[in-house]
């Protein structure tokens, strides 16, 4: 009787999960924020000029040093999928778009201003908006987004491993995924 009780305890601890439960558990485990982070630094010269009847000019200028943390992330908790147990297929229906977050640390040095053209809060806001816009353009021209996409594909590859090891098929929308290269060709 004691042997039966011990055997029963061992069996409960080593329970085998059905394929669908195992796949859904893996999908939830990977549903975390995937982040690619970079640091970008830039020095800008800010200039503004106001003139009075095209005779007098009132200038203001500053040296602007920017250090920014840039994060590109995919919130995989927003990943949408359908598990078709009858056909042993997992179909990913929607992969969330990347989110770009720029956190600039702006320091302004060597400020020169005129009494009639002084720095105001709107100037600092304009500098910040200009910096963010220029950093967005820099990000688009760099390989930061490509690195983030590679990380995304790596995370999605975990689904591929689980489904293939269980003899299931993984699809993204209507395309069957057989290897990581398939993800690279399908994901924009």
C-alpha cells in the first residue's frame, strides 16, 4: 500500500502535458518584451535669429550635447495566435509592430542670447523635438531595427522548436514556417 502511494506521488510530479497545453505554455513563456537597446550621442549647434526691419539682428545660439537611450521593442504579450488541435497547427495571426522609444538627455552649453531674443521654454521644447526627429531619422538609417528584428525572429524560433518537436506545423498567417529563414522572408 505504501509503495502504491509513493508511485502515485511520483506519477503526478512527472505528468505529461497534452501537446496543446505545452504549446500554449511555451507561447506564454515567450510573451515578454523583447528589447534592443542602443546609446547615441550627438552635438548640435542651435541658432535662432530675429531681425528688426531687416536692419538689426538679434541672435541666440547654444551648443547642445545629446546622449540618448534608444529602445526598439516588440511586446509579444500582444502576439495573436490560434491553436488548431485537430490539424496539429499553430497559426500566428498577428505579430505586434515594433515600438521605438527615445529618451534623450539634453545638455545645453555656451548659451549666447540677445536681450531682445532670449531663450524661452518654447526654445527648449523645439530643441527636444528637433533632436527626437533627427534621432528617428538616424535610427531608420542604422542597423538598430535590423538587430531588433533578428531578436524577434530568435524569440519566434522558440515556437518553431516546440511545434516541430511535437510534430505540429507552425504558420504565420497563411504561410508555413519550416525554419528561421521563413520568418525572415515573411516579417517586414
